[in-house]
C-alpha cells in the first residue's frame, strides 16, 4: 500500500495555440494588437502534479505572455473553471512570458472579441483535462536538485543615460561593459522527478529572462522556453520538461526581435546545461501554502483594484522551496526573498497567477523608465516590491514551521 506521505508526480501536456486572429501585442503604450500571420512553434500548457495522496498541487506552465483578472473575466472564476480533482487554491498557474503569444492581459481590446473569448474557454477546458490526466498519472517519485550558470544570454536591460533610462536593444551591439552590469541572475535551477525505476517523470527548469528574441515578429512562438523543452524532450531522458521564468522584470537577452535562430540557440543552451548538471537528492517532506493580498494602485495609472489582487503560492520538498509570485518583479526582489528564506535552496518563480504588472524597486522608480509606467503595464504603488518580499517570506516561514 502506498504511504500517505510518499512524494508523487504526474504530468500532462496540451496544445493551447490560438487562432491567428487572437493576435500579437504590438504596443503596450498604444494598446494595439495585430493578427498573427503564421505559427512557428505551437504554444503548450505543461502540467506537473506534485504532492502526496492527501495533498496534491498542480503547477501549470502556459506558453503565454501573462493572464490577468480583466482578460479572464475574473481570476477566481477562471480558476474555478480549472478545478476538478484539485481545488483552485492548489492550482498554480504560471506563464513563460513569451512575447509571441496572444495579447492576453487586456492591454488592448482583444479580450472583448468573441474569438478571444472562445479561445480562452478552450484553454480553460484543455487545462482542466490536463490537470486531471496528470493527477491520475501521479506515481511515487524522488526529487533531485541542481544549479548551474549560463553566461552570455542575459543582461540588465535598463541603461541610464543623461536623457533618462533606455532599453538595451536601443544600444546595439551590446558592449562588454553593458553585459557585466549588475544585478543579473544567470543561474539555472533544475529539479528532476524520477520514479522508483529511475525513469524521469518531469524536469522543472527555472531561469530568468524576457523571451523577446522574436518580439513583434508576426508569428506564434513558444520562444526560447519552448525550444528548451523541445531539446530536452528530444533527448528522451528528462520526462516532461516544464519551464518557470524568474524575476525578469528588467532582464533581456542581448538581442531583441532578431528571430527564431536566437531563440533556438538560447533554448538549446539551457537544455545542454540542464543535461550536464549534477544533482543532489531532496528530502521528500512536502507541503504547500497559498495566500491573497490586495495591493495599492497609483491613481494616475487608470487601473481598478480588481487587477491588483495578488495571489501567492509556495511549496516545499524537504530543504527545497519554490515560491510563486505574481507580476514582473526585479532581480533584487528575488535576491531579497532568497536571502530571507529559511530553506537551503529557494526558487523564486514570477509571472504566476494573475499578473499585476511590473514591480520595480525603489531605485528603479527613482531612475524612471518604461517599467515604472504609469500605465496598464505598471500601476502598483511604489512599495509593492517590499510588500511582495514580505508576503513571500511569510509563506516560506509558514512552510518551514509546519515541518517542525
């Protein structure tokens, strides 16, 4: 008989590629979108169900820019539509943040169109079925953890000039001194889940970067996270790959909108690093915590409180913790969470649940720049990063104390 505390894992993948009419964001400032012209790399929903017989959690990674309350017709309603064997508060939605997915955060009027609403309903149905399939497939496993560094693919994109902060893609080619500016988190974390026969069920990969190699090119693409998953799948040794993006609010690749070859190179480099990593076993003790918090909104941004209700989740597997925070936090925020975490290893996953826009640091607000808004892409009050750090650490402390 299976023990109640035995760690379990199950997986499922489903296609969520939209019709071409469910189009591409062409300007967040102007609130404009255009239909796609083709599909280069289909978009997927990857589901990893983890936990114990009495405590299952579903981690869902969507190849999407993000989702929010407005674009889903209400986040709680959307989550309830995913629920079956696993309740809504135990379903953790994350987005890879590909910029070649549909405009799914209500920056334009696309979310009001019938074709968008039908696509979103299809996504909801497919993800619900995938969660059920993954839960049914869950089997005993053990987890192992690794971390490495991938150089040459990420940089701090905010470049200070006498005229103000500009984006790094405006100063091509990137000089070495710009590549070396800090803070940047170039670590790649991976967690492998293997069954009792040594076969890999899933490999979770966490890295930090905006997927913008193909931004504004008129095709659908899962970008470098999708390319990484394809490469790991091709090896046949890593089960189902699932990508979690980190605190990439101010982190870009050196080149932007330069095409599929750059996304392929980035994704394959990630896969190669993961394949080479040496892993350490994790203890199997599992637990989960969830919370919600209302954030203050800057009045000049023109946003409602509904899109500032944030959802947080955290899970622990022995001495490894993963905390899922909403929106686009900056690297310094993730570092602060890691420093304060009571766990030996902490993965900070961003773009989780309903997005609440950019979450700049106090230093970034002082400098200005695109990420600080105000606008539909950046509307929270200036202390949001501190509130997020505090709440993430509270959840992690709760998990740590529950194990004693």
